[in-house]
C-alpha cells in the first residue's frame, strides 16, 4: 500500500517581533516564480536583522511589510525551535538568488543587479551571464552612500531600473538599507520581485571567500566570515545579544507558566 506524504505547510512564525512568512523552501521557491503585476519584496532574516529591528522602527516596518520573509540564519531557526517548538527551513539569500537565476535562465527573464562596492555588480553580472547565458542582465552601482541617498540619485537609480523593466531586482545595499530602500521606493518600481541580497554579489564576483557548504551546514558561516573579514567583529556581537534575548524570553515564559 502506498502512503501519501503530506508536505509541511508554509506557516508564519514570529521571532522577537519579526515575522517569518516563508518557512518552507520548496514553497518559497514556488512563490518567487509567480508572475506578478505588483512588486513582491523578499527579506532574508538573520539574528542581526532581528536585533537591528528592535532599535530601528523603519527597518522593523520594512521587514514586517514585505510579502515574503525567510530565515537566513541558523540562529533564527534555532530560536523558533526553542521558543515556539516550530521546525522551519533555513533559506539563505544566496540560495534564493541562485534559484532565481536558474529560473530566469530557463524562462529568459530579466534580472537587475543594484548596489555593492564599485565594480562588483558589473563583475558579478559578467560571471553570472557566462553561467546563465539566457538571463537578460543589467546592473548599476546606485548611491555610494545609500544611508544619505539624495533625491536625484534615487531618481536616477529608479529610472535605470524601470527602463530595463526587470522581472527580478537584486539590491546589494547591505543591511538595513537594502530592505528600507525597497519599501521606500515600492510605489515607483516597475519590478516583479525585489530582494535584498547583502554580500551575494561579492561572492558571485569572487571578491570574498565563499563559505564551504559543510561549514555553513554546521551553522558556522558567521565564524568563517569573521575569520576572513575581521571587521565584522562589531556586527557579530549582535549574535550574542540575540542569543541572550532568546534565552531571556525562554526564562520569562517558563516563569509565567510556573506561576499560572
């Protein structure tokens, strides 16, 4: 007798005030392939994002407004298991970007690369074009300091994007600016899907060392990046803050359960 294996539902989850709306990789990948008239914003949540959102209301609003938010960090997966008893998939931004490129190659879709350091977007585009020859690619560095982006800079960037009319927009402005930028410019963008990709373009351009999959699978990508990019030490302190907050939340819940 054959038994039907039920696929786990892509259910919402919340971690310290930040919603995770894409919890199953297969279903998230299916959603990003949909044809859309209105922009779909995808955010990739890691512990740093959660901590930043606690101190930055604009960023918190951007994350909780986007259509799809995934756990791009084993810390988020661990925290949800510990606090909510939920097992969700870890879905990295690099994975999503690669899936988009594969799909865009098959369907001859348009992809626009925005941001990163000088020359990185162009180099990443050339490498990806060789790998995925049927993707229609364009790139633009955008504002060099997006935190203080001038109106004319934003207008120029949006004009370049809209002239190309991409199906997918990869924004590499770094956190928290890339997701804030997408939300602030949502009304003006003629794009099917936009995603903040962080250092993905750097990896594609071979500007940084790519973390081996076995190290990533152990949840130690943060350590690999710290060893190779020591300047990240200050940012990694947020991981400790995240772990402390999760454990404190667990203690509070246990206490309230005990006194009830």
